[in-house]
C-alpha cells in the first residue's frame, strides 16, 4: 500500500497494471475468507504486490462463521486482473474462498472518525452546520476536542472531511476502509463449507 | 498406539508413517535434537531412514527434488535454522515453479527466543511463504503429527509443490503422547477439482470440428500418471503433440504423434505450427513465456482448450476458450470418450518439410559434425545412443541443458530432472545424487557446464562418500555459454564477464577419488563414453567443447514464436 498525502487523497490512483493490459480499470472489492491461521494476511497482500496492484483499502476481521476470517480489499484494476487476483489468492492453501465484486453487486459502507478542536467548533458555527449537513454524528465533546463520526460511502466521508479540512479544524482523521455484504441471493461461503463438509472423509482434519 | 516420546522422535515416527526412506540433510544447533533421534533411526534396530549428508543445504533441496522427480515420491530435506534454512530457499523456489513435491524441515530457535534476533534466527515462514505451497511453524510437540501429515498431504496432492516446516527447538525436545494422524482432507484446499462435464463436451466439440489440432503436453501429464490416457486421447483423434521441456517424458520421443519440444530452443516445426493450428489443446502445462514467446501474437488464430488441475492457470497468460479444470487422469479419458476418431495425416505431414529443414540446417551439424572442435550436441547424442534411452537425464542450466534436453531420447517415464521455471545453475549435480537414490539401478547421466559444475561443486563430497553412481559429463566451453550466446546475439558481442578461468578438473576429481577422463578429439568420444558407462560408481567425463557454439534454433526473447531462427 502506497502512502498518500492528504492532498492526494482525492486524486485518481496511479496504477501501473500489467504490461499490455489496455482494457479499462475500475474499482473492485475483493472478499476473501480464510482459516484463522497465522500469516495469511501476508500471503494475501503479497498477491497484490507481485502484480503491481495497489491496495486502496483493507479490512480484516473475524467473520460470522466461527474460525473464519474475512478480508475486504479494494483496488483499481482491470477485470482480467481481478480474476487473476481472485485465483491466486484462492490458491493459497488456507484460503477458503475469494470473490471479486463491482460496487453495484454489494452493499458497502465505510466509517470514519474526525477529531476537531473544540474551541474551533465554538468559534465557527460553520463547523456544526457542515457536520449536520453531512449527516455525521458528534460522538464526544470535551473542552479540548470534539469527535465526529461519519458512516457512508468513501465519497460522502471525503466530502465531509474536505469541507472541515478547508476550515483547518481537523486534528486527526481515521477511516475504517470499506466493509460490505453482497447483494446476491446465494451465500457462497456457506455453500462452499457445506459442500466441503460433505466431502470430508473419515480420518480427515 | 500411545507413548510419551520427544518431539524429535515423534518426527521420526511421523516421517516413517509417510513412507519416507531417504533424507537429505545437514545438521546444526537448532536441529540437534532431531539429529540425535536420527542417530537411532538411521542405523541398528530402529533403522528407518538412509540419511544422506550433503555438503550444502541447497544441495539437500535439489537432491530431494531429483529424488522426487524420478521416484514420484516426496523428497525430504532436514536442515538447521538461520543460514541452513536460508540456504534451502533456492531449492524451495525451484520446486515451487516446477511443481516438485518436497518437504523441507528446518530447525528454529525455541519459541521463547522468537523475535529476539536470537543466534541463527530467521523468519523462515515469512521468507518461504511466497515461494512454497505451504509453510508452517511447529511450536509445540503436540503439533508434530498433524503438521507433518498435513505437509506431506499438501506437497504430494493436486499440483505438487514444496512445503516448509519450521521446527522450533523446544518442540523438538518436549515430551508428547504421540498419536499418528492422517490428514487427507483440508477444508480450504481442493486438490482435485471436480470435472465439469459441460466443459468436457465443449472441448470435445471443438476438437471434433478441428482441421488442424495441436496438443501441448506438459509435466502435468507425468505428475498425474496419465501417460497412457494421453496416448489414447492423441491416437483416437490423430493429434500431433509437442512437449514442454518438463513434459519431455510424458510422451515417448519415439511415438509417431510426438512433434518435438516446444519453446525458445525447441523444435522449429511445432513452434511455427502453433501459429497455424485451429485448436490448441494444452494439457498440464502453464504457458510459460519460454514456451509462448510474445503473448501478444501467440496462437491468436486458435481456439484454446486448457486442461489443468490448477484452476489458477486458466487465463493466467493465454486466453482460454474452454477451460477443463481437473486431474488429467480423469479429464483425458472423459474427453477421449467424446471425441470422434479422426485422421489428420495431411496436417501432420505438413510438419515434415519444416522438420527436415531443421534437421539439415541445425540437427545434423550439431550431432554429426565433420570437423572442428567437439560440440555439445554430439556428446549428448553419443551418450543417448549408448544408453539406449534407459538412462535418467539430469541437466544443469545453460547451453548444456538446452543441448541435452534437445538431443536426449525419452522412451521411459520419469527420466528427466532439469530446472525449468527457475533455471537454477547448480541444480544438476545434487539433483543427480537425488536421482540415484530415487531410481536405484538406473544409469544417471548428468550434463553440466563449467559454470554450473562449480556452483554446487561441493556435492562431489557427497558423491564420494555415498559412491553415488552419477555419470557427470562436464561440457566445458570455458564460458558461461548461454549468457555469452546472448551477448553475441543481442549485446553487440560485448562479452562482459562470461569468459571464465577454469580449475584443473582432473585434480579436483583426484581430490575426491572419482574416476576421471577427458575428451578433446572427436575420434575419442565413443570410447570415452563407453568406458564411463562401463565403470561402476561415479565418473567425471570432461569434454573440451567449442567455445563459441550457439544453441539453435532460437526464438529471440520477447519475439513471436514464428520468428524462430534456424541460424
Ligand atoms: C544461479 C544462477 N545464476 C546465474 C544464472 C544465469 N545463467 C544462465 S545460463 C548461465 C551460463 C551457464 O554457464 P555454464 O554453466 O558454463 O553452462 P553453458 O551455458 O556454458 O553450457 C548463466 C550465468 C542462472 N541461470 N542461475
Ligand atoms: Mg560453460
């Protein structure tokens, strides 16, 4: 993952992509489910690095299935590259499943926190107006700082951040990276696990 | 069966349960408990293993690879932590890219010392992960039965590959109630994907319509033991087949449908015909750039059917019309059942004039030169003729490899060890040692260049100690020949650091008490090869080779396969 300065936060990512890959790049969300074994994150991110694809955001958490970890990764690439990434990630032994999605195939959210200086909030009514206007919540206020939480799309979050930042009141800014659930009717991980359970032979793991 | 034993002894029992009989290894501090257990398990009453002490850990991994390649079993290497472990990485990477099943067991500092930069501590799992099929750190003795069984299952199943076990020293000495475990199922790993019959049908339809079908046979056929199934398939629809370098033994050289070797230095006709065929049937091969040349122009006219056990190979390099994912032992017969009997003799006959052109322009001058210094091609040809296809061919990397693989004959299965994907100089000598243990009783001929011979030259010590019957044919051209060839062809003849001063190999052979002979004159070649083959045990035959000979034909790097040059 490349470090970006605040001023670059909005600019389109510069991507090298694969040589000869002239077809267009778009944002893909890659969902990965793996066993809970040490070192998988390394293996997953190495697949991106080797193919010169920058990871835009990455969220890792235990999934709803006990013992299964869920990775939500976004990146800009061609569809062919998304297929390659999916296949190469799935090839790792302890990865259960990898799938890639475009934004219309998922419900997605990202959450963010902003730390704003409280005196600045008091002095400038514009700050509160912007927070309300963006549908953000003030989650804590004390004499030194005010914590603002905004959940939404990346664009909505950045819109709020940019508005507040132009007033030079933001002390800290944190984004969770995208999380999502799929819109499809199939629960592919459950299907996979069920199928594997059936195939499990006596004496297996 | 329950008994309280040390982790090291548990490892012995776990390896024994996997059917391991040969271990290539090198001891050191972090693996001493294991070596102490080996003291009992390599001799006397408890003897279960032959332990081959190599001279460098890289050699242990290549030996394990050679052993695996010829025997079809998993090769095993045991080494110490730190430098011992890092020395194995070249072999691990080599085994990964060439799908060779090996298990490397390395010592590691005790878990209490992990992360402290302890003496000889390296993050082996981190280093090995991108170049291995699976890597795992054994932290406690109770993990051993599970981890070893899982390691062997993963190494040998599906598309085979290397597995690295990082064995913490505390786990080697802890006491454990050892219970055998048999892992033959890993939830997240599907080694034998289910064949999709609709894809098989689509593939059959394409083949049935094909006027000019061409099969590309890779090592997958050999790894899947599907040589007979391949022949049945090819013969039914009369399909000519080229083989990749690693797939050379998957179809006997003398089979009438064999049209030679694919790739940069493969055969002329098949390279040109890849650009003319209408249906390309790739079987257990991965469209390496050494096979395809420029992908932008590769076989664009053809519909592509790709049979492979590894679904991540589909569309990785070449766009596939019909993917047939599955074990070729299963997919080939399924396909054969659905294809029509066909006669493509006219299409096959069209290879002949190109073959003849290559024979006249390249092959004859290479294997039957009338005059001038000795050539690699004629030495290989002489050895091939005298061994009558019975020998295992091992090569190092460079011109020696390209000449050897081109001019050797492969009537028998599992008869080739060569470093294909990684092109690892130094592979040959240790791999040949491994091959003598993996295929005892067979003649093992190892062709090496003067560069590669010196890259694992220390393994002469292993050969001496084991009296491993490796027939070493040193093709000495006083150059890093393959690089020199590229410099001459593409870098304005600027021979930058490719000429090499050589030692006196006769004295080296003497030091290791290995019989040695040298050939400088053509007239002595036949006798010298005969004497080598008649001498039991190891042998070094040095051949003084023409210094500036080039491997031909050649497709220049990055060029289209039809741009292959004969001269
Ligand atoms: C470990 C390693 N280092 C460097 C190379 C690059 N390389 C490929 S072929 C070659 C020359 C090999 O020379 P030699 O062993 O004498 O064989 P020849 O080509 O002369 O037959 C070199 C340096 C390599 N393949 N492997
Ligand atoms: Mg040389």
